[in-house]
C-alpha cells in the first residue's frame, strides 16, 4: 500500500513540476493582455487528479498522457499528430518505400476513418478500395473515434497475414466486408511506357527518397525508345498522396529553369521566420520544351500539388483532370525523447505565383472527369478534399472557399461510351493536337 501511495505522490509531483516549467516558459511567450498556459494548466492538473482518485478502474497514466497530447493536436488540424516510438519507426520505414501492410492512405473525415487513396499495385488497390470509402471496422474493432496511428497499427503486419475491413460506400445499402492479405508494400514510385510513337507516359505513385533519380531514368529510357526525342509526354499524378518535398522539387525542376528567382517552385510560409523558405529548381539537366500534360484528381495531394501548381504557373504544362485534394500544409517531423516523434503543421505551401494550395487545391486547365466504361462516377467518389476534413486549417488570409465549389468540382461528363482510361486518352489526344496545330502553322 505504501508503495502505491509513493508512486501516486511521485506521479503528482511530476505533473506539477511539468506544469510549472511549461507555464513559466509559455507565460513569457504570451502576448500582453492574453492569458498564458499557466492560467489554464490548473484545469489539466485538476482533471488528472480527479481521474486517478475517482475513476472506476485503475488509470494507465502513460496512455492517459498520450491521449491528452493527441487530443491537443487533433484540436489544431487533421495532420498534426504525436507518434509513439513504434509509430515513428513505421513512418520512417514507409518513407523508405518498403513495409508490410495493405497500402492505403487514410485520414479522418467527420470523425470517420476515410480513404484518401489506395496505393497502386497493393492489396487495397487490387481489392477495389476507392477514395472516399469509409473504414467502419478493422477486424472486430470499430474505428469511430480511433485515431490514425491506431488504425495504421491495426492494418500493418507481416506479409501473408489476413485483415478484414468493413467498408461503407455511399450509394450502397450494405457495407462491404473485404478480407485482404497483407503484403510487403514495395512502392515503386515511378512507372513509364510509350503511349504512341513519340509520346511518353510517366506515372508517379508517391514521392519518396529515390523518386527524383527514378524519374530521370524513366525520361532517359523514354527518349531512347523514341530515337532520342519525345514529341510529348503525360505526367500522371492521379491518386498520388504526396510524400517528400525534395523529390517533388527535382521532378518539377526537370521542366523549369533554375539558378535564379525565376526558378521558384514552391514557397513555405509559417508563423515563425525560421519556417519560411523558398525552394527553387535545382541546376542540372533539363527536358526539352516538348508539350506536357499533367493528370490530377481528388487523390492528388501535397507534393503532387506542388508539382502541378508550379508547372501550371509557369505555363509549362496543361493540367488536366479534376480538382486536387488541397493539402497545402507543411508537416515538420520533430524527434522526441525515447524514440517518439511529433508531426506538426508549421507552414503552408504557395505556388510560384503566390497561390495557396491549402483547402483550395489545384484547378485543372481542362476539366475531364474519370469515366468507367462510359458511366460517370458518382460525385461522392470524386468530391473529397482537404476542405471536407474536420478542423482543416484555412488558406492564408482566410480566403473564401465555398462560394465557387460547384465550379471547382464539376461532375464528370456523361453519355460518352469510353472504356479504359478516359482521362489518359484525352491527354494523348491533346498532345497529338499540339502536333497537328504545329503542322498547320
């Protein structure tokens, strides 16, 4: 009994000392006339004491503190999160491009676990999971109120093991119950092929450490297959959830001259001067000025929006498809003690012309809806964006977002009998059109 009392006293002493330290630091950081953290920390202390004394079951104080931290971060925006050591390690593994799991990019929308995009050539992609699907259950665990870290842990696992997802999809009377087999998700970020004589195609599934080098190799291979030159190219960024910024700069930089202010690709603007940066096109090999079409959709987010926005601002490419996701916020990963990490939103992305991406996205120059065997997809399958997430941060200056939503997110055209990839066929038609117009001139 004495040991339990000593532990409780020690815990409360730690809480009080932590509160005093944080309060002392933050009090000086508060603007004159505003209350500091110390004025509010008393509420936190009081709740912790009452829980430990009165709650019906014994409290796991570590879990309690982590939940409190996650609650703080969730109140800020959907992308700031505390990562315990195992989650932090998983995130670093994913960036490297190889991990065990299903291959789903997820977020929280209206307190529901929602799919942003399945990664190509993964169990989730092959099972037919779509952007906008809601994951109601993972095995026998309901996901309502579950944070993204817990959901990722439940879906990750060794190759060959099974996991059952209960999926809610708008327009379906009953949920889908899908049993998937986990696999090693080796994300080959760059794929390429020849569309027609002289016309190349490059698809980037997400931006990871080696994407810039893979992209350069793909371009060389396409040129070699076309006797050293290309008449045009399609860069496919559909359902690309983003990833690392530096490889995105390398990809956009292949088409944008560097070495001066004219080569600006994206600017980062945060509250503190240290979080404000301008990232420009690196020097090095550049592509000839052949026609370029970039395909985007509502699954194109973050780094893929940086590439599309820069190429659009410089009028180096025609952007085609549907409105992008609109994740224009910068998350800095800050290592913490004990192997944990903090992913914190620290700035917003802006295109070279100063357009905010956050909650607005990139509007294509040519709107082309995705058709499945001639049938337009439901609006619910296309119209899921950053601005739909609970607690999303606003564009700089609280710019108006909603008034032109119908114009920014049009429905796919109907009544056309196309099979296969309609958007890609339209992109190739446009490239061929450039050639025809050149011949007419």
